[in-house]
C-alpha cells in the first residue's frame, strides 16, 4: 500500500527575539550577527510552553485540518530532544490530551534534530502493512541552549505533526533512506542541564557528510536528480548550512526558498525540517515532487521523496492556504503573527525552568 501524508499541523510560538539582543545582553559583539548566522529572529516558547504543549497544539491543527477523528489514530510517535521528563513518556501525555484511543502504540523518540522524521519512517510501516488507518508523527522542541553559548542565538521553538494514511493522501511517500555514524558533534549527558558541542565536528564531518550521503543514497535509489524536483527542504541549524548543502547536491535557491524558515524562527530542532515541509505543502501544486533531508547530531540523516496528489488542492482550499496571511494554520501566517520580546523575559524563563 502507498503510504502518504493525509494531514499536517504546525505550531510556532508567537514570541520572537533577535540574536543581536542576546549578544548584547552578554556583552558580546552584536553588529552583523544576524547576517553572519542567516537568522534574523528566533521563536521563543512562553514560560508555560514545553515540548508537550507545542506537540498538542500542532496535533490539534493536524486533526482539524484533515477532519480526522482522534479515535482513528492507531499509533503516535513524538520526536524531541527536550522531552519534559527523563523517565515518563511525552507521547502518552499528548495522546491523552488529544483524546486518542488507549489501544495504540505510543513511543518517544530521541535522535537530536531528526527524531521527528524518524517517527515518519517508523510509523509508515503501520500504514503500509495495514495495521491501522492513521498514525501521528510529531517533531516538537523547545530547543535547549546554555545561556551565552553560541547555540542560544539560533535555538528556537516549534512543533509539526503529520498524520499518515493510505487513502485521501495529499502527498505520497515515494521512498526514504537513512545514513548515520558515531560522530560526536553535539551531546548532553542525562545529569546535565544544557547540551555541549564540538565545534570542529559540526560542519563537514557531521552535518554536511550525513546530509550529502543520505541524499545521494536516495537519489541513486530512486534514479532521480535534483532538477526532477520542484521543492527541497533540508534541516536548518542556521541560515548557511542548508543553502551550502543544497548547492553541493545541485538544488537551487528557488527550490529551497518556500521551506526555508530558519531565518524567521531559528532552529526548532526536531521540528525544523518538518515545519519546512509543511511550509512547502502550504503552497505546492498537485503532481509536484518534494525532496526532504533531516539531520540529527550524533549523527544521522533521513532523506525522503514526496509527490503531491490532486487532493492537496482541496486540502489547501478547505484550510485557507490560498490566503496564507489570513489562515492562522499556515506556516507563514504563524511566522507573521509575532510579538517581539526583551531578553530579560527569556532569562527569567531559563532561571525558573532550570533553577540557576
């Protein structure tokens, strides 16, 4: 059976802050920092928001957008590296709030920023084997970063939820593949509050190697080349890495533009490439091919090929995607619906959450 996306939903917190304001708060050079990073604002979760609440908001929208009843969902996976509990599942909490049936598979996934796309791969098997009608794959993060660390400039917040099925799909999954290795570019021990990173591993040995190899493996597998795709989405840790990776593979700036959301909301970790995919689906036309490659530190990448169906147009009309700025569910409308805040509010939230 062909597995595909039946519906999706995205939630982006409305609060925003500029990286230059963070730099000034710590007495660091702020001039030109946004241009250097390719990130001009990042989304910040409110004090009462976490990976659970973000996942719930995105999933409610996915159910509503697809007019899908919660009791038809047979499995849920929540990918995140900011699960509120070290020992207690996020997935069961989200399922309970959404009203999903208790007779379902609920799993938490963690693989840095590709935990959400790993959920898409794993749960697609439930659909292809006919085990259940629908599954729910979520990427949700309130990205962690140590105050004053370079990660704080880009670590954002957001969630994306995708409902998969084999009927009335808006985009079919034609194929996918993965590539991984033990490359220690980013980590956080269980007893530590904030992640650490090995700067010299971040670029070529980690992000670029895994994104490139996963992408090439899939392109060779399906016998397509970058020019055969209408759109492309890559994991967006900053504004420079995905553009460089896309160019090296042969994708153009025009192909990645619709899903390039990092410059406006930062890097919401597990939700990064998934929100980018949702942004593309907001504007895509039937019969178009979409390439997506996520990346998770540690390290690995998941690459996908999607092809949109005629039902996408009906889905977009029903959810107001033809008027993106008036549709509160679209990615661009949520990006535009923002409130700039002062760094003092962010610092207070960090102090309250981590008791530092």
